[in-house]
C-alpha cells in the first residue's frame, strides 16, 4: 500500500471543485494558490477515504451540504488572508 496513492482527504476534492467554481485558479498565481489551499484545508477537519465513489454513494445529502458550507467558510477566510497579505507593506 502507498498511503499517498490509496488514501486521501475527501475535503481536497470539495476544495478543488470550489476553486474551479469560483475561478480562483485564474485569480491567483500558482505560489499563492498553494498557500491558499493550505490555509483552506487547515481550517477543515480531515475526512480520509479510499474512493470518491464510496463517499458519493454513502454520504448523506445533509452531511454533504454541511461539508460544502465548511469549505465555503474556509475559502472566505483564506481569501481574506490573501487580501491582507496583498495590502500589507513588505
């Protein structure tokens, strides 16, 4: 078993979907996006799975909505942090 190949955090998929949905990958450089993703994911609990299909099938709709709301809140926080960094003199 290779941990990085067989297991991943399901929140990563939701975060990436939201990034694409909001075109954030076009708004920030790759370097900023890496920091942005770390900031977002650090605001969220871990939900490790083997297969996305299993989560799609077994995850209750209400729980999926809650997870998406948590991601939206974490993205808002990370966006505010990026904005602060841009306005802070270096």
